[in-house]
């Protein structure tokens, strides 16, 4: 395998530097000098490899999304051809505290959600990832409902609820780590999924009759 170029290595170091800073601070507090220190580089190299700080932020979004999706692919490859196993693989990819988990990435992701709401350049890749994950979850939920002989019309609503629960677990883990004990989030989310999808009829989001 070819070695990454010096430019790629430097860019990766700088993205890592922003990730380290944002694990403890907000984006506004992440100065170029702080990013450079965390990366072990001079500020001049940061400016050389990225046009501005926001460009590093966009690259960090892309890095975190790629990491989560790689975790998902690995778990999906190992999952049995069973609808529940495939849903569990998705949940484990996002929430399991296992060998390739990166808790600092979770802290970064929660802060990136705030920046995505404020900065269009960040919002585009962030929302694209959320859309892909919602589509994947909808497909998994629909497969479970279909295998059980139930209508799949509400699969998108259920998937949105599960994705919201995953994102909520991220935020609790970063802001109030004692609420969900370490290593318990994936199991809790799986039990929630079984409670949500185990009913004979999927209720509509507004609670009214289907």
C-alpha cells in the first residue's frame, strides 16, 4: 500500500488537532494556535494546508462520518442475514463501546451538530450523513416489520425515533456521562428498538389513530 503523501499526513494531523481541541472546547474556542499545538505543528502549516478554520471543520465532519460508516460496514459484514441482526449492527456501529470505539469522536460529533445548524458549509455534509443513516434505518425497520407480516408505512417514523435516540445518547454521553453508564448505550438502544417495533401496530407520531 502506498504511503500517504506529506500533504495528506499534515492535513490529517491538523484534522486530528481540531478533533482533540473540540473534544474539550467549542469550535469558537478552537483557535488556529490551539489546533496547531494539538497537532504538534506550527500555525503557519495550518494556514498552508487549509484556507481557513472552517475548512478544517468540514474536513472533520467528513472524517467522523467516514469513521462511523466504516464501523457500520464492518459490523454489517459480520451480521447474520436476519433483520434484527442487521438493525443491531447499525446500533452497535454508532453506540457500542468496543475495540474500535472513539469516545472523543462522540464528543466532537455532538458539537458539530450545533455548528451544522449555524454554518451552511458544515450543514451540507452533516445533513447528508443524517439522511443516509435515516434511510438505512428505515430499510432495517421495514425489513423487520415485513418479516413479521406488518405494514411498513410507519418505518420512516420509527427510524427517525431510533436515530433521535442514538443522537440523544451521544449528547448525554458527552454532556452528562453518568446518566448512561459506560458501555450500556448500545444495549439500551436495542431494548428500546425492540419495545418500539415489538407492538402489533405502529402508532403514528402524533399519537392519533392510524
